[in-house]
């Protein structure tokens, strides 16, 4: 341990000062250094950074996190049992995928009652207890809000489909057949086939962007808007800290139901949905008016957060911040998932994203979720460590997907065990999301400590090695790396809210600076497997390793050149 007195930081920091005729002090440092000290400021209208700007979000897929009643499916009481773990890990908020009553055609993303809890997960009283226990630990709780579609068994849809004259007919999207008797247009379902389902009883088609068991609500109807805003109020009044809004960019469709154009970049073998560009079925200008209504409502409560699930190119994505902050606080940024794991591509995308943010736009980064292959499977176990460092040191709110902190990877599921409708509906092309939804690995006990019963999806074979109990005592584990990164981040405002400056680097290396109030961190990440040397011209690198993807280098000095091992990442605190 260095003492403060012999620290090179104290030595080097003494500036060379000269006085000019007007007795103003001038620093003799290079011109770049003479710039005013950058101070990361909160967004316009804010006097301080809010919890969700400083904090880290952790996504829980409730079916797979912890099963308290041994029915093989995770539940709310299970989450409550594991809150101490999350607090120890150092996350600030949990987002829980849908827990509402649902026939489970899409595992909860088909809601049949927006203001209750599915008995599988527990009761409203148990939810209140979980919320209180989360708050008692200084953490926040976000719910998943699924406004684009309900279940086909939701009473609203049952009424809507009962007759053309039903007052709720217009709550969903009904349309006559085309002249040839076929669907009204060429829109496809994300889960395969036409997005239109023929309804024999009333002789019309209804639209479903996902399963036919998930009819889309008609958000142009003011009654639908009111009913759904009431849902938000219901949960906000109970004390939830915000929402992740499901498929936000799907919510409004072209009023004239124009055909979608073909996608010139379609590659055969991709899901059939990709064959067309969703130009008329998604991302319509009117969606922003609806988001503005949600935002206004949420802003009536203190420090609540709205996140939007939006898969769009950056230029379109940032429009969801809305004019003057009338959009969602965080349009989810999925670039670390969708881009190839390539240093140049990612560095360029970070710059493009940073450069595209509106003045009031706070950035965010996501590495995994319940719809995507796990990061450890996408980039490999070694690079997953580099990815963790990237996620937790870029500027913006990070979201961690449960189990990624253990290095969990996709679990092979035999064809007869597939549960995901995305795979079952599109045999051959539909990628199953089950492999990324397997039970959280708690211990080496039977069923990995998740449940005494057989779990709804199988547990990974390697759970005896990769689990919380074992990894928390191993300084070299993925879990220890996540925890050190989270601890470092919570200690250092520069990493939470500091400015971001890219530092030019070549080849497989990504390099950037985070700084706030005089504290500066240089992050150097090797996305390749071969060792390499980084020698940034500016800023000159003299500092101490604060965190390393592989243990042992913390506390060591770096002077001028950074030697990076293959798959290595370093956070260096500059002097
Ligand atoms: C979102 C959810 C996904 C679900 C779909 C339809 O993309 O994340 O899991 O299948 O919406 O609700
Ligand atoms: Mg259970």
C-alpha cells in the first residue's frame, strides 16, 4: 500500500505556474491541459444527478431467479429471499419481467390483468412486501409494463371480439379482409406468419405483432390511453420506482395500414419477419404523443423512471428521448448486443451514440436480456469479462441481466424441451430464447439451490463450478470481477457521471477516459486474444490500476505504455 506522502499523484500534481503582466496565473501545461476542468453536469433542469443516472439496473426474469415454494418456477418471495445478495453485489435497482396474471403463451408478456399478480409468482401483498424490502435495502424496483398488446384472454379482448358493436371493439385493431379475402395487408408477426388473425365470429381480422394470443391494443383510442395510464398510476401509487416499457416502438401503426416495403438487406435464413422493413407497422410519429402522456404522468411522482424497449438504429432510437425530455428517460440502447464484438465497430458506435444524444438525453447500455443469447455465449467467457468492464465504465446507466455476473452461458435445451413460442412457432428459423432463461445458479446443491423441485427449464450442467456460493469466495471469478467493478463505480463519481472522452487506439483495443472533478480514469480494453501495447499520446498515462479483468494487477503502476494481455481490460486511475 502506498501512503499519501510518497504517492506519485501528489508529486506530479504540483503545477508549474507562471505569472503574466496582468498577474493572471497561467499554467505551463500543454494547451489541452489548460482547458477548463471538465465538470460532468446533470441534464438541463437538474441540480444533481438522479438515482437512475448514478445507479446500475439488474434485470430479473422472475420465473428463473428463485423459487420459494418449490413448484419449479421462481416467484416474488424467492426474489425477496435473494435481496441480500443483490445488495451485496452492489446494484441499485431491479427490473422484474412481467409478474401479472397471464395464460403464459409468451411467459407473462401476454397480460390478462394489468393490476394484479399471477398466483404462480405470489400475491399483491407479497409484491408490497418485496417492494418494501427492496426499498429498505436502499434499492429501487422497476416493473415491466406491456402496453402494446394484452393477452387474448384479457376481458377487454374477450369483449372486443364478442361483436362488432361491442363498446370495446375499437380497443384493438380490427380490419376487413382484403378484396381477395386474405389479410388486410402484408404485415408480418415477429413470431412468424401474417400479423393478422381471422376471427370467424365477427368476420374481421385482428392485428397481433407477436403471437395471435397477444392482440395489439389500439393506442389511437383515448379510452385505451386512459385505461393504461390508470395501470401506471395503480403501480406508482403502490410505490414502484418506474417501468421498463415493452416494445415501445410498436405501439402505434400506420392509420392507413399501408403495406411494408421489402427489406433489400434480407438474408435468406433470417426470420421471415425480417423480409420486410417494418416502416408502417412500427415507429410512427404519433407514438411520441403517447410516450409524452406517460412521461407527464410519471413526472407527477418523485424520481420515477421510464425505460423504453426499442430496437432501432441510433438516429431513430434517440428520438424516443422526446422533444425537451418529453420521452422516456432511457430508450434502451442495445448496441452492445446487436453489434459484432469488434473493437473498431464498438468504438465507432459509442462515438456515434454519444454524438447523437440530445441535450437532455442520458445514455444507457445493455449487455444482455431475456430475448438474446447470453453475453458469455456471444463473445466467450474470457471476453465476457472485458464486456463487463465496458458495460460498467461507459458513460450511462448500465443494465445487467441476471446470471451474467456469474458468467452463465446459454444452456442447450433438447428440441422436446423447448418452451419459447418464438422457437416453437418458427421451426427451423426461430431462435429459442430458452437457453438464456435458465435458473439462476445459486450453489452446488441439487437444482443449483434454485428450487427443490425440477425447474421449469433445465439448469446448466456446469453449475457446480459456476454459482454464487462458490464464486463469491473466489477472487478470480466473474462474480468477484462484477462486484469489484460495481464497488469501484459506486465509490467514484467519475465512473458514474463523469465525462467521456474517446482515446484513439488501434486494432482490437478500445480506450477512453472518464473524468469528474479532477479524478480521471483511463479504461483500456483488449477485445482480442493476443497481447498488445497501447501508448496513448494524450493523456499521458501515469497512474495506478484500479481494476483488472484478471486479478493481480490492481495497485500496480502504469507509466506511458499499457501492456494488455489477451482478453485483458484495465481501469487505470490517472495521477
Ligand atoms: C418484448 C419482450 C419479449 C416478448 C415481446 C412480446 O420484446 O422482451 O420477451 O416476447 O416483447 O411481448
Ligand atoms: Mg415458485
